[in-house]
């Protein structure tokens, strides 16, 4: 065994966790390693004032452990705001497993991860995310009860992706209503970036409502399949952000609205499923506002999935989950109008309202 250590001064310069902007007062960060299976995972618990921290497990082939840490911190923080703004009695948490889900995932690795989840005694409840599946949640359920999104045959709510997509569609329609004066999408050009389970279902809703949908994804096979299924147009250009479209729907990974892209964007509405779409919230949210581009806060409109799996905890069924998800339309309009009245960005407006709910609950407990 080799040991590398930092001097106090070197560690101060590195600031590996607490010094990162994305740390943002996390209550707990758990680093998980299992030698036998090769598991390397991080669980972030951002805030548990409203309830246990619930958030999915993402398996991704990160380029570095720092990238994985930053991702889990940003995602778990986002879950806090997502649950709070959606009126759920849940806190914010997330987990990442470092590895290629297509090559590195196996039952023993998933069970090793489940044991770490179980060790937290319910402070963190996991669910499906990029790189994990309902089958993985079923396997985790054999180790710990602190998991949602398990198969309906086992008493769970199943795959949350369709409900997530429905919520994004509701938020997108509300943002269109605010920007264009109507939520009729007939003839509107909508660019969907990322055609996973959520992205595909969003394409379905959009095409059924008359939108002209353009799609792109890293998988050419996936794009061709979805285009053929729904009659969508496959993007063939080399700079999607400069495309003349009405609505941009980012549904892949986050931070696509950044210094390199923000001045190129021609869309008048941004509403998609991806988490943490703004690379720097304060900077890029403000710039969108200055450019007259309506941004539907991602942590609000992609909350359908957590609304769906929360039903397993709160004991409500699919009908209630859909009703609550439909209300994303009203909440999005309320937040966009509030942002306009207060002359703040929609992201700031949504975060302010979420923080007010958390603070009220904290005062109740005093």
C-alpha cells in the first residue's frame, strides 16, 4: 500500500470538497469503494430539512474523480430545489457510480452499492437515473428498502421516465404560453437534444401536438430509430445552438448553456429534461434574461419522475402522480410571472420560492 498525503498548506490550495462552489452546504458526502467488485461511487446528501434525501443513481464513465464529485454535488443540490418547489416532503440527494454502464455494471457491483445505501439508514433513498434501470432498482431492493422506482410487479411505480417527460412537456407548454402568448405548438420548431427514454417520450408528445421536431443524440442508431418512429427530422448540421428554432429542449447531460453557446442560441424558449442546464446559474441565467430568452427552470419541469416515485413513499397512485405532474404547467407560469414582476431570472425565482419553503420548515422545527 502506498500513501500520498498533502501538507496543510497544500490541502488548503486543493480544497477538494468543501472549497468547491458546488459543495453549497451539503450535509454529507459519502465516498464508497468496494475492492472485490471495483465499485467506486459517491453519494451526496445536500439537505434533509423537508425529509429524507431522494435522488437517482447515475452511472457514467467520468473522465476523473473530480468530475464525478462535481456532478454528484450539483445534482444532489438540484434535487433539494426540485423537491421543495414541487411541494414534496423530501430532501435532496444523488449518487454517482464511476464506470461505463454498458461494460462495467454487473449484479455484484450494484449489490455492493446497495449496501452503502442501506448503511445510511434512510437518510438517502435512491432511484433510477442515467446508466441505471428499473431492474437495477429491483436488485437494490433485495438489499435495502431505501429505494424507489422498483417494478410495478413488486409494488413500485416502475420506470419514472414517461412521467418525467410529461412534466417537461407541461413546463415547455407553459414557457411557450408565456413567450408566445399561446401554448399551441402546431408549427413550432423544437430542437430536442438527447433521445434517451425521457427525450423520446417528449418527442412523442411534441409531434402529437403538431410541433416540427428536430432531434440529435450521440447514438446515430437511436436517432434513426426515433426519427422513423415519430417522423422527426435528424439534425445534420455542425452547430446546433445556432439553429433557427423556436424552442430548445436539452435532454442529455447538463451545462449546455455556457460561455461557448449562450450567444449563439436563436431559440426563444429553453425547456428540457437535462439537469443543471446553466453552467453558471447567476451568469447564464441573467444573460438569457437579457437576451429575451425564456428559460423554464430544469429542476422544476423535470420533477415528474420524483413526483412519480414519491408515490411509493406517500402511498398515492399513478393518477395522483399524473395530476401533480400536470400542475407543473401552472407552477411554471407562476414562476415566470413572478420573475418578471421581481425583475429576476426564472431560476432565481424558483430557487427563492424553494428556499422559502425550506426555511419555513426549518423554523417549524425550532
